[in-house]
C-alpha cells in the first residue's frame, strides 16, 4: 500500500498538526484520502489513543482541527490521534453492516471497507506513526458512517473500545416498510447486537437531534432517528452494558442531520471517551512501574 503524506495548513493551530494522506487500498481497489490529526510531542513510547472517523471529509467543515486543538490546550482531553477517512462516490455500498445487506442490497462493499480499516489502515498508522501500543481505539461516524462504525466495533471488540454514532442510520433494515417489515426483528444492527456477545471493554456514544428527520414509522410521536437509537441502547442494556458507565446518549434540541449539529456534539464525545484523567492515570501507572 503506497502513501504520500502531505502537511496541511497548520498556522492557526497551537498544538495539533494535520497531515493529508492518500492510501491505495487493494480491498477497495481505489485511493482513499485520509486526514491525520496529530497531537503534540508524540514519541513512539508515549501512550496514545486512536480515533477513526468515517466521512472524514466532513471534519474540516466543523472545523475539527481548531476544535481538538482547543480541547487539548484546555487539558480537557487525553492525547488522541484522530484519522478522518474520506468516503467515495460508492458511500452507500461501502458503508452499512458488513455481513448483512439491507433490503435494497446496499452495503455490498462494506466488508471490503472493513478489511481496509482492519488490515490496511490501522497497520499503516501503527508503522507510520510508531504506535506499537495504543491505549485504546475508537471508531465514529455520521449517519450511515455511524452505522458502519458501530457495526465494525461490535464485531471486533478485540481491536476497538469505543463506538461513536452521530445521527446514525440505525433504521437499516432487512425488509421494506411495504414488504412485511417487523420493527422488532428487521432492523439489522439491533438484530446483530441482540444475537451477538457481550464484550466488557466496549463503550458507546450516541447523538441524535430532534430535527434529524420527520419519519415516524410507528406513529408514536417520536421520530425514527430517536426511536431507533433508544431501542438500540435498550438492546445494549439487555446485553449487559451499564447505562451510566458504558453508554452516553445526547439528544440535541433543534439538532439537525447536518455537520453543524454534529460539531456541537463532538467536543462532548471526545471529553467523555478520552478525558484528560485518562492520560493522568497512564502517567501515574508508568511512574509506579518505574519506581
């Protein structure tokens, strides 16, 4: 896999450095553009966490770089390397649930996107940025990218620790609404979690907005985006995840299905998943081991 790393404009940042890189993926048979947000003073032996973000082309629109730079400068988050993965024109094929297609056969290339992430991107990041050990790894995304992220995290708790789902397309279903759809059994990610195995190291962050959409399939007065998210949280709780310790749900009043809304929620997600206390705990453990 070849790559050409190019620094981007960093003049407005005090701590972070941003690099843009194009990787050729053999699995996707295309070039994949990624943006890498590097924390300061990183050395190979420093404890770092990694966050991958689907639809990485949306991060500059937040804008994400000054956001994470400010959070780090305020000591609000632990050192975190963030990678924004730009989508392709085949977004509805490359995102989704990797092992189960929806009723329109969308997500047919999601298994190759998962292979790109697991077998090409993460190994390349470890080599390029000298990351033999990572504190933890998170995966987040917006809309369909959020569905893709939680699907990969759920299937690979041996690699990931955190899933971040912003306005997730959790409606992804086996049957059309006009073809015998059953709420309790036909939502794919709900079924996957219901039939999957509990992994004690996983945590989940969900964000919705009251103006995410207008659809209300079951006519209960709650839009589907919120209904689907709350139902998925209920599945996770039934599986054994503690709502207070492992799950965070944020519902933004007047929040829409758009980048400005996700930008409102993202700082809170970063502070919840990678608090500055995490870095302090690691440093204390290292100091104790050295003494």
